């Protein structure tokens, strides 16, 4: 296929050029009825292509024309049998994968460091998660990937598994040994699902980890907006091989996707694919070079550490994405949350992620040399800050907690009910600090990275209470609980 084509984007342009008089949604009628201030800021062109599916502009739920061709181009570019455009991010992709692969009560092996959207898929599908422990890096305070050995052991202990779900890469850019995992999973007759949200660029450069489609995953998701140039919320779901029922997959997609998609978003997926297929290797080479150069400069700052290829080959670290630059700041006496706040407030630099020990800066095809230099400058100044008087780092929480060891990631709690059962059960609110032993009915995820510490159906432990209170004190933002301050927690009625 001609990868330089953008058939769906072209269909929108042709509609605009035809000067059609609109008596259809959306109500702003290509910007005419839009608030003037907003329209002047976003521009006439984006308003003009904010249309609705109609003859000549294909339907996301039942594509037969330009959108079908655009998705076929994406499938060829990514090495998949079929690719589907998503406009609710990899969140909807995770949910669609679970609903496609699993029926209520069927078991799926999942890493404990899965994104919270995986739990949404569990609740919707009624599936039974079997948790796999990823490799924990205590020094960096992060989970890496599950190993092939862990996958093999899980399948041996649970031969009734229907599927295995793997996160690769992690938010920090660590990739799993997908080739080995694929051989184990398919050798056992199971489905392989991969959350590759953070790796939409992998397939387009040899210096990046092996992509999930190249490894033979039955289903995988890519957040095309995260590392490529599509609009926010844009993602793709790829299907490869004969093991997935395509009719079930497409029925699930029709149930989950909007009947009124944002067409500029859909078009941005078409164009982002073209950009990678045509210019991806050259653009990514520059990105990788800039990221590696910045990593070297940051590692030259006393008290700062940015891990790189020296970790490769360690358990749970089969490969690395060099475009994720993780800056470990614990030796400076800061939490990552404090470092993130200082970088933003003092130096106008906004990082992607902060946790107790680290901040993460993403390098993409849109990152400039000047932006990279500003990051290095900000971190250099951060390393010189007198922490005792910095108004953005007053807590001292890191030093106190490192002395007691209560910063460590808690163990996987006991699952006493399936996620769906607990989520839909009769519930009540209790004081979080005194909730030990109760069955949680909501998902609690420090965000980012959005990995649940406890999920519906799991028993609340003292370890989990202590850890989440530490995260709150350190400044993390919680996603999932009704009470964002976590004074109360929703639990299954006793």
C-alpha cells in the first residue's frame, strides 16, 4: 500500500472544499456558531473538519470507505492483520481486549503493575485476574516487567488460564522479553494480550525494543498520542494471527466506541501513521540521539542518576526505550513530587511523571534541543537548591520514610472477591486508617503512573494503609477513590 496516503484526512478536506451547507451535527456548524474567542484561538480549519460521519465521511463503527483504507494502512505499517482506531485512549483498548478475550469467570494472568484501565476491563468482563509479580527495583522504587519464567510458572500453576496479559514497555520505558513470552503463551494454547500503550514508536526504528505486533501478540494497544503526533485520547488496537475471534472483537468495539467520534482526532491517527511509515526512522533517530545526549548530561550532575543500558539484562529489564528519561532525585533529598513542583514553578519545565524517587521526561519527535537544554539547566539548578528553605519541598518525608523502610511498594493483597463482584456489591464507607481487613470496592491508584495499589475485591492491609498515607503526604494525586483525600474508603458491606 502507498503509506504516503492519508485517505481519511483527505476525505475531510474534500468535504470542506466542496462547500457543503451543513444541516447536521455538531451544532457549531463548522465554527460559525462557536464562541468567537475560542474559535479565534483554535482556528477555522480545525472547526471546519469537526464533522460527523455521513456519506463520503466514513463511519468509525462500520467503516467501508476512507476509514477502512486508513485502518488497513495502519495494519500494514504496524505489521498487524487488522488495526482499529480508538478515540478514548488505550483505556478503551484495554477494556476491548478483555471483553474480546474473556467470558465471566475465565482466568487471565496479569502483572500487578498494570494500568487501572485493566481493572475496568476486569469489572466489565467479569474475568478472574491471576496476578503475576513483576520484578521490583527497590533502589529505584519501581516495578519492571514480568519475566518469561514468571509467565511459565503462572501458566503451570493455573492451567485453566484463558489468556496472559503483559505490560511492555512500562511507564519508565522498560520492555519485556516478548519473543520468549510469546513462545511460552502460545505454546500453552493461551492468548497473548499486550499493553504497549507507551510503545507506539517501537515498530519504526531498529534501536527501539521489539514491537508487540512483531513479537506475535494476538491483541495489543498503542497510545498513538503518547509518543507520536496524534491528538490526545488517540490510540490503536492491533490484531494479529488466527486465535482471536474477529467477529467478537468488532462487536465489542461497536459497543465501546462512540457513535459521534471527534473526526479531527480520527484524522490525526491517519496522519500520525503516515508520518511514522514514511519518516519515522529519520525522526526517531534524532529523538533517540537527543535523549541519549541529555541522559549523559544529567548523569554528570552530582546526586542525579538516569538509568540506561547498564540495567539491560537484569531481571525484568530485557530491553529499554531510550526516549524515556527517568531522573532519580532521591540522593538530592527530594521526592519526585517535590522535584516536579520545583522544576515547574521555578524553571517552567513540566515532566510527565513524578513518584517518590523519580521524575520522568518524555523525549518524542516533538522535543527540541532547546527544550532538552532547559531540562538539564533546571535539574542542574535543582541539585544546587538548599532544600531546607525551598518552599516547594517542605515535607522532609523522604528522609524519614527511607530510615523506616515504609516507602517500599506493598505486597499483592489477598483477593477475596472477583473485581466485578466487589464493584457491584452493596458497599459502605469506613475510615481509611481503620479499614484493615475490609474488602475494597474501589480502585486506588497514585497517578501517574496509574497503577492500582489496591483494587475491588482485595483485602485492605496495614501495609497498604501505611503506603498510601505516605504517598498522600508526599503529594501524590489519587485516582479512583470517591474521597480524593482518602479519609474514607468504599468497602463491601460486612
